[in-house]
C-alpha cells in the first residue's frame, strides 16, 4: 500500500499500480485511450496527463503521463490542475483533427470511449481548418466491420490482437499520422477472438458487423446478466434486445471468469434466437392450440402411462430437474449416450474426488506450466485457450519482475522478455491454434493417453509404467514431466472432446502424480456443453437405457436433438414406438419434427435458469426480454415452467406457473451436490434502495412509440415475478451500491465498456460485490487408485477410425444455426494423413465417398501431415456428418465427376 | 393606529383602482382570434407537425442515428436503422406517436442531419387515437424544408456510392498505405 | 265564476305575481352564468361563449342540456339524505328571502313588517347548505371548505345585520316598503349610511361566497371545497343558488341604499320597474367586476378584515347614526 495525495486529498492505493490505475480504482475520472486493464500501459496517447509535484510545497509541478508513472509513497499529484486539464483537452483536440464527421452513422456512437473522453475533457469545438486524412477500409469477414477514418492511433487493437490474443494477420502499417491498422489485404480475420476488437477499440474503427443490419444504440437495448451457452466455459455476457430481437452480445465482466474478453462463437453466435422458423406455438399433431386446451388434451393422453423423460446438457438445471420431477428419477435420462455419460461421470469423479482443485478461468492465467492433453482448446473451449496463452506469457512478467519492471509496463515487459514463455505442452491429434506458444505431440487418441500415462510415471514413479513407447516420445514425456515439476503452479488441461476415456484416466493419473509430488497444481477439464457438468451433478440414466419404449409410454424430450447423439435408425426405431412424443425445444430440430406435442421452449434470452460451467461454477442467466410484449400471442415459455405446469395439470390441480426461485429451490433441495445453486444469484426479492434492478439504460427511448403500431394504447410493461430485474429503465442502475448481477455497463460519463471500471474493486480486478457465480466442486482427494495404462493405437489395414475434429464455428449445436456464422462453418470434409492419401491415390480437395457398415457420406478430402495413418478426422456438428466418435470407415473412394 | 388606518385606506384605494382599470378593458380591442373563420398566422419556426425532409439530392436525410428518439422527453419516436445498397443509413421504419408528442422540438435540435423538422401546422386532430401514429410514409416530405443546402453525406466521412473516401468536405485523398514516401 | 270574488281574484293575482317574480329571479340567476362569462371575457379582452346562438346567448341552454343529462351520481361514501338536502337548501334559502323585496309599488311577494329580519334569517339558513354539503361529502377538502364557509359566513353575518341597523334606526321600521318610501321622501341612504353601505356590500359579497371571498371554494388549495363531490343537477343547484344570491344581494342593496324603484331626483316615476332593474343590474355587474379584478386574499386575512376592520366600522356607523337620531328627536 502507498499513500498518495490527489488534489489535496489523501488516499491509500496499491503501491504496485501505476497512477492511472490508482486514480481509476479510486473512482476518479482520468481520461485515457491506449491503456487497458488487460493490456497494460504504453504511454502512447498522452491523454492521461496529470500534474505531479515534488512535495506539498511545490506549486509548479510537472506533467506526467499517469499510466506510465508508478505510484510512490507520499506522492503529490493533481488531476484538476489547470495546466493538466488544458493539456488533456489539447490532446483530444489533436486526436480529433482527422476524426470524420461520422457519429450519427457510426455504430460505436453511444458506447464510444472516444465520445466519453471528448466530453470528459471538455473539447467541444473544432479549430483545425485543414483537410482530414482518409483511409480505405478493409473487408474483414462477417463479424467485424472496419472504418479506418475513425482511428486515433492508440494501438490498442494490435496490442490486443497480436500481443494478447496471438493473432498474426492484423498489423500496423505506414508512418506518422498515416498509420493504418489492418490486414495486409482484405480477408477474414483469422483470430477466434477478433470480436473483442469491437470492445477494445476505443472508437468506431472495429464494430460488430452482425449487429449492423438491425443496428440500434446501446442506450436503446434491454439487457440482462446472462451466461454464454456456446461451450462449457461459462463466460458472462450481456445480451441486448430491441423490438423483440436479440441484437448484440456484449462482454460482461466477471473477475473470476472471462474478464474483458469473449470468443467469436460466444459473441456472434446468438442469431439462432432470432430465427423465424423457431417453434412459437403449442402444437398438437401440427395444430396450434391454446395453452389450456393443450394441457387438457395432453393430460388426457398422459394419464396412466409411464412417462419417460430425456434431459439435455444444453438445458438449465431447473428445466432438467423439472423433467426429472415429472417423470420420476427412474425414468429420467440425461439425454447423453452411454459413452458420453461415462466420460462425463469420470470427469466429475476426477473433479470431485481427485486430488487437484479446478482452476477458475482467470486463475488459468496465473499458472507457470500448462499441459494440454488431448484437447484442441481453441475449438472446444476457446476462452480457455486465450487464458492458456496468457499463462505462457506470464514468463515475461516474471523476467520483468526480476529486473524490477512493473507488470503493467507492457512494452518494457515485452522487450525484456524477448518472447520468453512459460512451458506449454499440447498433446493432440493434429495442429492446434495454440501451437505457436507450445511444444506439441501429435498422435492418435490412445497414444495421447499413453503419453499422458508416461508423463504421470515420470512425475511420480509409483504411477504405472508405460511400455512400448518410442524413445523420442519417452524423452518428450520426461522433459515435460520435469518442466511440470520445475514449475511453481502447473496446470493440467484435458477433456472429453476426443471421446477417449483413456485420456481422462491419464489426466487423473497425472493429477495424482502431481499431488504426490506436492505440487500446487490445478486441473481444468473441458466438458462438451454449457450445462454438461450440471447435468452430471443432477444425475440420470444414459440415453440408451430409456429408449426401450413401448406404445404405452409417453416420451418427453427436453431441448435435445436425439439425432445428434445416436444413429438415425436407432432413434427412428425408438420414436416409432411411442404414441405420445412431447418435445420441448426452441429450434426446429429433427427430433422436434417427429413430435406429436411441441411445447415451444425459451432460449437463454427469454428464460431464467442456472448452468454449471466446466470449473463447477453455478451461474444464473436471466431473461433478457419478454417476447409477448411485441407478439401478444407468443407461447414461448421456459422449459421448467412448461414441465412444472404440466405436472400440476397431471395432478388435476389448477395450472401452477411456478417461479424461478421455487424451481431453483426445488432443484437445490433435491440434489445435495447442487445445494449451492441457491446462492448463484440474488433471489427475486432482492432490492437496492427498495428498487428492482433496471434492465434498460436510463436513456431507453421510444417507449410510447415502439409498440404503437400494434396498438396505440400502451399496455403495462411486463412484470418480472421471477427475478429482481424490471423490464424497464425504472430501477437501480447505478454503480454506488453493491451488486453482482449487472445487466449492462454504464456509469455517468462512461457509456463504453470502460464503465466496468466503476464496478470493480480495482480496475481490471474483481467486481466490488464479488464476482458472480458460486463454485460447487471442491476436490476431496478421496480417490487414490491409479488408472492402468491403455493399449496402444493399432492402425488397421484398409480401415479408418474416425476422430472428432472440433470447430469453434460449426461444432456448437446452437451457434451453428446462426445465419451470419454460415460462411465461417467449414463445408463437410474429412481429413486423413498424407500417407494414407498417397497410398489410396487421393489428392487434397478431392470429393470422396466414405463408407461405413451403416451409411455413406460424400465429403471433401483434406490431407494432414500430422494426423496418424489409419485415422480419419471428421468435423463435429457439421450437417450430414455423424457426431459419433470411433466410427469405422471401411472405404474411401473418389467420386466420379 | 393611524398608520393602519392609512394602510386600509390605501388598500381600499388600490382595490378601487383595480376595479376601474379592469373595467376600462371593456373598451379595448379583443385579442381573441376567431379561429377557424380567421386564419392563424404561424411563424416559420412554429413547432407543429413533424416531418422528415430530403437532402438536395432528393435522398432521405434521416440516417437513423436515433438521437431524436433519445432526445424525446415523451419517448414517442421509434425507428430502426438499416443500410441501403449504396452504404447510406436510413430508417427501415420511423414512427412518431403524435398522441404522445408534446411538440417541444428537441428532436429537431438533436438531429445532426436536419432531417427531422417541425412545421407550422397544428391541424392534425383526429377521431381515432390510432390514426395519430404516423409512420415514415406519413412523415416523409419531398423537399429539404428549412435547410435547403445541407447534405450530411457531403460532410460525413462515411463513403457511399458516388462519394468515395476522401471526397467529403475538407478531406484529403485516401492514404496509400503501401507507399514509401514519408 | 261565483268563487271568483274580488278577494279571491286578489289572491290569485298575488299568487301569479309571486310565481312571475320567482321565475324571473331563477331565470336571472341562470342567465347570469352566461352573462358572467361574457363580461369576464369583455374585461379580459376576449369573447367568452359566443358560438351558441346570437352572442352565445343560448350557451345557457346548452349548459342546461348537458347538466340535465349528466348522471345523478352519489358517491358511495356520502351521507345520502344530507348530501341531497344541501343543494336544495343552497338554492332555496336566498330565493325565499326574495319575498321581502319590493320590486315596484305594486309588485312584491310579501310586505312583511319584519322584512329585514326575514332576510337575515334566510341568510343564516344558507350556511346550512354549505355545512351539510361539506360534512355529508365525507371528503377532507369538502370538510375544510365547509368549515371555512361557516366560519366566514358567521363572522360576516355579525356585521351584515349591524350595518343595516343604522337604516332601521333612521326609518324606525324593518319594513322594506317603509325604507324605500323613507328614502324617496328624504335622501337615499347611500349618502347618510355610506359606511353602512360599504360594510353591507362587503358582507354581502362574503355571504354569497363570491370573489374575493371565495375561500370555501378555493380551487388551488382545496379543489373546489364543499361541492367537490357534486355533479350534474345537484351541482347545478349550488351554481344557480350562488347566482340567485347575487341577484338577491344586489336587489337588497338597491332597496336599502338606492331608493328601490325610485329614479334619482324623482325622475320618471312612471317606470319603477325599469329603475329597479337598472340599479340591480348595475350591482350584479359590480359583483362580476370584482371577480374580474381582485385577487383572493389569504383565509386569515379574510377573518382579520371582517373582525378588525368591518365590525368596528359598522359599530362606529351605528353609534354615529344613533347619536344623530337621538339628537334629532
């Protein structure tokens, strides 16, 4: 701690900060551009100047750039000093000389850091009379729009894109005031994290192109705190709605999870919510019904039948639990196949009973050695990949600390480290997007597991020995084991994306070995879907075990497309037997098309619920908007509401639309492991100063006109009984009172995402009210056996074993339904090793037919030098390609043109 | 005592004087205008019915920036931005609920493109409230209104078809980033 | 026609005369609602109601149609009997008082010896209308209005009576015709009883709750006071009652201080009614002019003015008159 004097007042601040961080953490408004909590200081924009004095008697002082000035004890500075103020106004004025007359037609307007800073410094009149420099724009793909005229050359974009996210295709060109930030030529931005440019850029150079077609200002959107459903990471998001459509996803700061950044799947993969083909009416045999009639008919049909329920890892805990209550635990399936469920249960077992604690996403960045076993993180849990990249860069901070350079001194840290990295090792089937910061091993899944077992043995020689490994692999394993042992805090990342149980067993062995060597290590296991871990905690039978149905059964399928999980024949066979198939979903899935009863379920934007992320963090997502406000007949409801209403109808009671808190409470009470979800978010009765929390910013416009076309007589706004949020700007939206659940970042004078500063204990730190979510899993260390080593991979002549290849764009079931994402989703393809291709006489890019015992597929053939012979990589979730791992392809034949 | 008597007398006098003064108004000209028989003079800056104007090229001036909507104290303007083929922004719909409008003119003040203007016309009463909801078709006029010269896209840096980068007011030609000159 | 004896004919004629007078007063009162609006318009440089009929004269008919067709609504929380009674009292009290006014030597309802006292009695009854209305409405604004009205009327009635005692002392009778005749023989009382006139005029304005003494109905403070819960015809009766009060007080002023039906200096004795109507019309106009010109004082000022200024003035007037009458004997 250090004591500093700002404008005559004395404050206690963190002595390791720079002055700008210190001032912002104190809540003082010091304007800045080039500094960013996650990117550090470079002192290039000169905007954050303050006056520093030698001592209390010094009246003249000198201007310093606060982001480059370390905090010193007994420091005397002034933010309000006239000279400093004048200097800052001049800086904005010269940054604005080339800024175009664009704000009305700029999509940054209204949440623009440059606008905020211009107002803050008081520059309001243009004196520059000469011509403005202009630039040509580039086409950067479907996600990010580019408008270089607006650039103020703060360099944040390249510092984020290249230095932070490891991108290579965005750079800075030209010199002096001509500098140009872009690609060498037009083209899609390669980085999977390019969407963050829209928030990192303090002005409108990079904007969200997916929002452009139906753009509206930030102040006109209705937000709610939400959780990304794109993968199991559980990033916090602020989805914004206008006119009944989801318009944009903004990052929601969570100091333990995603901090300032999201991946492009999470940020841009929201379009499925707005699809016009979504089921929106209760349908009985294709006929639309009122809710009451539907319930009457449905309860008639269900009487005296065995009810069977199939849950889903993409549905909330509340929905799954409501289904379990309706059908009874003995008839409830998780909706996962036998093999998926075994992997998930093993994952949960390792997390609950294993020796190592799971790492939070932010904590991943604090590890100094990372072993990624079998996961292509960038594709399966992208935000974790970004965190692993930061972990590797932690080396630079350590070197800098040795030279007494503060960690925020970004350029100095970068220079002194000369690209030195902490060890990261990735064992995978093919190249990954993290390879540039890692050592790699590419092998078949079984061999990856054996490599893992070998590493475990080298760490702790009581672990089972792996025999039959080549010397080269053994040497790699040994050196990896040594670097893990040499590290202060090693991190082990594994997961089930390859569908290999052995990989998880190997990970368990490594964890145990690290524990035995008393390392302060952590583990992070990636699971397939947003609520996979929650479903594992809830428990249920595998899909196959409930599919032996008779005609007397009624089958409920909750937000699950069975055709993605099992062979079409198997599903058809099972469904053909049931006379009553009830499907609750929000998309036109294959399963839904077979349903007799369709109950339109709500997406995350229209529903409340709780998810458990891969670190075991239970987080609540809240309804963003009420669809009935614009579509009065809309029947979309949360699945848990449908199911609970149905169960009360079946009991012959009046339909009881339970509230969220009751649904959560019922779930927490029924499953001891989920008791913690009660505290994942405040209850509906939560109030600040007697107010609900506002979903809309204060300036929300058009309230008396936006619905006037339907009817000029305005109805009362929807009342939210379920949560502490109001569908209105009436309610608390300030920064002073403590609150975890923040629908949107706004503070007086701060309209851009920089407003998060005002909610944090210190800028870039944690939310003052504590970061949202509650961790449910703490390892007990009870599990003490070693898993035995699996058999080595044996290629079979003439046959190919499939391995799943995950894609950030396309593998997510829901995000793949987003229209704007289509151009980024790969066309159906298969990848085989070059050796195999050469043997079969196939060329890269050839159209080939794959034949297995049950089906045949036509795909484009890609070649890989890294994939093991005898394997065939098939993309996950791409239409026409079965998702199942371990599919055996009997033959590959080139299609005749 | 005397003082208070004088006070009362003076009070009585002022009251009587008021009576006389008010009575004298019986012989003054009446200020009331016999509308609708007599036409009302409305100054050009009168704040009446709101219109959307076009720029001198005949294109819609409104760029759907939403500033009028946010400035509106009655929140009676709502619109949706969309983009034309040529890169211009325009409102997909633009709705003013005149049953809520208070004709304060803040939308006109906020408008950066002089698109939204208040006109000297107040005769818009209707029998059905629903008919007071004006859509873009009802609001858009064919002329430039009070500002015949102004054309936002000649000033703005946004390029549109027919006005490439560097062609707006006070703009230099686009930089050749790959050029070697300093 | 045997029953039509001369006495009987007298009685019938007298009844007809009374009916004519009553109708004339009521119609006058009703018409005043239009006259007042027109006059206010005139003094405020505007027109007032001028669309219905010539000069808007049929406005009264339009208003009446509207009022008759309004729902006769009694709020559920009122005391129904008293609530209904109040407007009846309001309208009838001062209307009945008109019986003592001698319109012309031959026209007049009753020639009572206690004419003046009858008027005081009726003016006192009028307080009940306000009191009933305020109390039965079960509404805080109405109650405050009623309290104000009663307090104000009671205070001002004290010197309403006292201010006329000078006249009574001079004439030696309470009979109105005697008073009018006395004035014709001597001088109009406006000259000797100027203080009495001033205080009686003020008190008259106050008991009819006209501006500037309309605290009981102050819109800004108590939202129309005692008749806040009234609508339709009941409210209309309060409204007409107020105008009848104006006509009544004006007629009384003419009778007591301006020589009744006599013209000044004995001019044109052939048209007594014309004189009476002219002079009454003048005072009615004065009432309206007061409303057009004077602001409403604060309630405490009204009370202070009544007790501390008007009451001493009437007492002085009475003492001086008494002394002079004694000296003259």
